[in-house]
């Protein structure tokens, strides 16, 4: 059998198991996508604040850019890595403005803390994507020949898992603790060998497929019990969505100052592209010297950084959008809980990600097709993206949806 025959056979197996993936051919029309000739309300995107479909916001950005001289107009390509000639004034300004955003939020947090528990300033380093960040940061952090144990939540994103795998060497090992099971995490810490000098706990703040939250306050308490512990928190699905100014779950729970590595992305609520880490200055300098996905990647185009800065300037003031998003998400999650008679029927808001878990792949595909026939662009999520027997429709609310939109969706579930 030839290689092509073997590949085709493996692809046919994926189709048989209802796990075959294809890139959908789409056109975008504001809050809608056009798919297979039908105009469908988009409830699958991570555009949580609806900024990606806000044409008036985009026009305002380009009007602002048009006021710049040709010399200062952001270029369309960086043409090289940041360590060569890919750095630019837009990127430098973005990092400083992100740093100022963090500092303003953490000062509010420090105001309620004792003087002995004040936070240190953080530096910011921007990357090309969340995937670049997560596959690069952990291997760089563990490059020193120091005995290190990395403990990651069972449901962290695939990019973090890949970063963990790339981190393994003679002095670094990793284990996975059961999802949000901090008693299990504590036992793994207790069993750590005495010669381990560093323990890095890795979690998402809001989990991408289940939409639930990590308990950052409890993780901070666990960290306080062992001086070897460092916290790595990925806020990809919380940035822009949670917190008084949109800085994420760490801002909302007042744990910013206790998190060593605060990672996030611009590709979701920011409706842009790129990612970042907020960390100590010496960690930033270490990453610049050791993070391969930063060193060996062409930087993002300056025009993208200019758009991110434009959105960032507005982010703290988008409180009403975040409030509306929370109300819509809560209404949907409570409706699903009632439908399935689960104990999850609670008014507590977790995130805009509302999983409609059906379990069976075929049943999930059929439900997605039914929702699309009813005018909603909803997508099935199947193993291996999620655990076996937990296939689901990943319903995602955004701030441009209306209560009528939400009610029509609930009627179709």
C-alpha cells in the first residue's frame, strides 16, 4: 500500500467515526455568515464583544490612520523577526500601553492589600498568536538546568499541551491534574521530590471548550504555601470579557499581582491578532533570548498592532457591552441547564462560552445541522478536541446579539 493509500484509509476512518474536519467556505456579513448560500447568525465565533463585525469601528480606525503622514502610516508587513528589523513604533507603543493597563488595574488591587503584599510592576512582550505564545514560553522558562515540575489542568488548550511536550527534558517533567480539582493538585505538589526547585502550575482562566472558570483565588492560596510554586495563567477567553476594565479573570478576582505569567490573546474579544505575556522584566529579557517561536518568526504587520492599540484604548470603557454579554450568556446557560434538569441552573455567570453537550458524535452533527437550518451558524465540537463521549455544540454569545436572538436560539435546543 502506498503512502497516499494509507493516508486516504486513515481519512476514511475519521469520516466513519464522524471526526473528519473540513475548512468551511464562508463569507462574513456583519453579525452573520453566509454558508452554503444561507445567511446564518454567527454563534460560533470568539468575537465576544462583537468588535470584529463592527464596520463603523473599523471605519473610524482607518479615518484615524488616514490622518497620519506617509512616513508614520503603519506598514503592511514587518518583513523580518523582531530581533532583526521587525520591531516598530506601533509594537513598542502597544507593549507600553498594555503595561500601563496592567499597572492601573493592579494599583486598584493593591489599594485593598496590606503594604507587605504589594505587587511588583510587570513588563509586556507581544507575540504573533496564542499558539506562538504557549509553545514558546514554557520551553524557554524551563531551559535552565533546574529540576522543574510543571502541573497543568487536564483541560488546558492544545497549544499549552504542545508547549508542555516541548519542555520535557532531563530536568523537567510534567503532570496533569484533574480539571479544576485542587485537592488532586495539592497531592501532586506534596508528592513532588525534594530536589525539585520549581513547580509551575499552568491553567486557563476560562476554559475554551467548557466555558467554566479556574478558581484563581484558590490557586493563589496554594502558591502561598510553597515558595517553589509559580503560576502561569492563560486568559485567552477572559481578556476583554471579564474584569472591571476587561483585563480578565485575574482582574475580577484581584489576583493580578500573584500571577507570575499572565498570558492572553488579541484574536478573540480584541478582534485583532497576536498575543502577549505580562511578567517580570527579567523574564521578558530571558524570553527574548530563549523563546524560539519569538526569535524565529517574522513579526506581525505594524498595521495590526495599530488596530490592537485602537481597540485597547476603548477596552476599559466597554462595560455595558460586557454586562449585556454576561446577561445573554447566563440566560442561555440557565435554559440549557433547565432543559437537561441539571444542577447547573444557577445565575452565576462563567463566560460567553456555553457548551451544549450531547455526547454522541452523530447526534451532535445532526443538532448542528438543525440549528443551521433554523438560521444559526453553530458548529459541532467532537473528540479529540474534547474528551470521548462529550461531543457538543459550542454556543458562543457576543455583545452584538439581542435578547430576541437568544430566545430564538433557546427555542431550537
